[in-house]
């Protein structure tokens, strides 16, 4: 006689964080415990399907019931997904059919980062000023990196819902004469200047170029090789270069102004979180920078910002953790 229990196919929750360089794939459970993390270099594969199929084969998951939530660094609103930094294009529906997934959900990478925030403990984040976060209130997150990602979490019916958008492309608003000169320099080159033009790796480089040009007119020529963001940060932290120090300090100030704007926009008394790969590299510098001062400098509403906490996310895999949270919440 056949045992019915033996015929039951085990369920696997598959999660992934898909970037332009690497893709991290893992498994999770109902308690958001992430296991079996593997990292693959995207350039070695011709498609996302090929990467996922290899992971499934290596982990011997072919005979399982797979439910997947994949975070990806591009829009996910339509069935056809075209990655920005990779020649990968695919239909979500066809991918699910070809891999025989029971369910498949794609979410934006910043939706995943935002969904991870309620799960973070004190070892996965560092508080940078403010009072205590208020439970069940909106939470905002922004992350300078290759670009400037932005998202907001809103609580509803004991669940978290993410409002994603393109907040990094809002018009940059200078707050003092130094920033006005930075804006004028960038306007002459770019025309329109968004916050992302300053709050990103490329943005830090542009801030450095603008300060250099403003302090020493004519010293920057087409033949001058600009410093990279990594070089600027290194020289600033070692006090090797005054202009590099000023550039990094101004970067922190602008990020404070922008994060404060997000807090006002969504009344984010649940906290404002800084994600991305840039700020965690200079936390000590960031703590003593003008970030909090500019975050709170909102005139008549400064008292609200004074009590709103800000954090740096130090969790190494927020995308995977958020994909897990999203998958479990919608299961």
C-alpha cells in the first residue's frame, strides 16, 4: 500500500537578490531564517533562468514545490522585465512556467530592502541620533549607491506595505551658499540636477569636481583625471586631502537634508534608514558629520525631526531578508 505522506511534495521558499553584477540565491522559512546562500556572477550566465536552474539543480530541489520571491534592481510592474545593467530580458509568466515554480513574485530591490527593516535587530543597524521609533508608523529608507534608491513602508492591518518610487530624481534643493555654488556648477554641465546627481558614487565625484572648480577656477581641465568615489573617501578619511574632506562632509550634509525631507513627506516617525553600499564604509565619519544637524533643520517643524530616529543599515543581506519577509507576508 502506498503511504500518502510519501507522495507529499515538500515546499521550498526560494529568494534572490538580483543585481547588475551578482545574484544571491537562498532559501528561507516561515521564521525568515535564511539558509543555503549562494552567490553567482551574472556575467557568467546568459539568462536569469540559467542561474536559477543551476541553483535548483545543485540544491536538488527539482522535485519540490517552489514558491519564489525575487528582488531585482529594475521596475517589476509589467510582465516583461528588462534589466538596466544586464542584457537580460524575460517574461515573468514564462520564467515561472519554464522553472515549474508554484508561485513567482518579483519585487524591486528597494521594496525588498524596505521590507527587511521591521526585522532588523540592533546588531543589523546603527542608530544615528533622534529619539525612539514609534511603533506602527511610516518608515522611510534611502540608499546612495550606484544611484539613489528610495522607498517608504506603511503599516496597514498588521502588515507592512511598501510604496516605491523614484524619489532620488527629485530636484536638488541647496540649503546654503556653498551648495548653491555646487548646484550652479552642475547645472552648467547637466542642466537639471536631481538629488541622485550628488547622493551616489558618481555624485560624490561630482561634488569633489565642483568644489575643486569653485576654489581654484581654471585648475580643472579636460585632461585632469577626476578622482573616483573610493579615492575621495579614502583621502578624506585619512585627512590627506582638504577638498576630499569637504566633499565627503558636504555629501553627508546633503544626505541629511534629503532624509529629513523624506521624513516630512511621509511623517516617518517610525524612523528613516540609510541603505546602500556607500555610507557603511565611513560610519565613524558619518556620526560626527552634519548629517543630523541638516536632517533636523526644517524650520518650524524641526521639533518633529529632532525626535525622529535615523539609522544606518549594516545587515549584509537586506535584499534577501526583505524578499523573505515579502514572501511570508503574502503566503
